[in-house]
């Protein structure tokens, strides 16, 4: 009986693997937030600042005949994303895609690719960042990553930044620190283990973000 149960378990595992591998690109992986992300055969999604406010997005997709739609999503904090552009699949064996769009922010922008397949499933690429050259402020975070729970940061706003505002958010997006800045700011915080995002909004509308890691 024990050998029979073991054999059945192996057959079930092989069946599950076969079903997963038959999916376009075999990329599914469900995260804690319920979204599915690429694990293997990453589409090579890139975002490159070209000139002015233009960004060129490029990626490839094997078996794109099984894909109905691509969506490029944008964010200013790498947490909350919104739709930037929809792109129809070319329905080819190996489609290569390139599209040029306008920036969604004056500061650092975060982008990801959403693939929607013909069976209604959705998959996400890794997140890529485009750093603006228009930043007028300097941000120093130390130590980062932090081995303890104390994190120090120093912000010096530039001459063109105007009155700036800084906030630090947790992974859920909840603000745990916020302050206005007129010139410079130095602060130390006691943070629990996890990932945080420092978001600096300059008076000219430029947004600069920095990731904070507490181990």
C-alpha cells in the first residue's frame, strides 16, 4: 500500500508539471499578494529613457500566439501601479515588441509588463526603474541594508527643488514617517524588519525614491 501511494504521488506530480509546462513560457508563480510573476524565461522587459519625456519599452515573448494582450503598468513608488498602455499581441511564434511612451512622472518611474493569455490568466514581469536626470536633491541612507533596527537618512534639497516633502512607507503602502523639508533634513528612525520606500517630492514636482532594507 505504501509503494502504491508513493507511485500515485509521483504520477500526480508529473501530471501537474506537464500542465504547468504547457502554459506559454512556463512562467507562472503566485506571490503572497495573489499576483503571478515570471520565474523562468523572463521576457527581457526593459525601459530606457530616450530623450525628453520619452521612454522606450522592449520585450520578447515566445509562443505569443497564445497571448491576447500586453499591458505596461507604471508607478511612482514601486507599490501602486496603474495602466499606462495596452499593446495587442502579434500572434507570432516569437514576438519581439518595442513601444515608445511618455514618462508618467518627473522623477524615478517604475514599470512592469502584464501578459494576458487567451485562457484568461495574467502574468507579470519583474519591475524596472527609469531614473530621472532632473533630480535636484541628494539622499543618503545609512546603513542600508541595516542589520539592526536603526536607519539614518540625510536629505539635502537642491536650489531648484523648492520646498520638498519626504515620506517613508512600509510594504503595504502605509506612511510611517512624513516631514516637510526646506534646505536639509537629517533623521534617524527605529524600523522593524522589512522593506521600506523613501519618497521625496520636490517643490518642482520631481519625485525621487529610495529603497530601505532592514534585515
